[in-house]
C-alpha cells in the first residue's frame, strides 16, 4: 500500500523540498561503505583529561584536609629524650645510664 497516492498537493511539494539530492545520497552511501577510522587519539585525550580532573580534585581535597602539626614532637639521642610542644615549650628527660631493660620509651602529656 502506497501512501504517496493519498498525499495532498501541499504534502507532495513538501516531500519534494525535503528529499535529499542524488549527490547527498551517494555521499552517504560511500561513507557507509568506507571502513571506519578509529579515533584512538580522541579516546586517549578524554581518558587523560578525566584522570587529570580526578587528580586535581583529589589534590584540592587533600590540601583542604592536611592535618595540623602534631602538638608534641618527641626526639632524642642516647639517654636524653626531648619533648617539644607546638607552642615552643620543651621538656628534657634523661633516663638512667645503666638501665637493665632496652627499648624503653617515654610518653609525655602537657598539662
């Protein structure tokens, strides 16, 4: 069953105006028969841009959540332990020279 026989004059003229030319149809058919070229560079660029965006977002998030410096810094050399607070106060703790146990450590809490 053909609908073209039932079209009005305005519809026929509209179909003629919207119908593509023979050159356009031939170009589309030729493009469909051609093997597709892969756009590997475009895919690599999109993936690279995505990774960069995630890295930048992580860097900004990490920068905003950097922990504050430790309130106490414990260091030492030999039998002397130095405990330094964030405001600059220091405590020097000296252990016994002839301590029978090895691996001892000091925990200091500010008041």
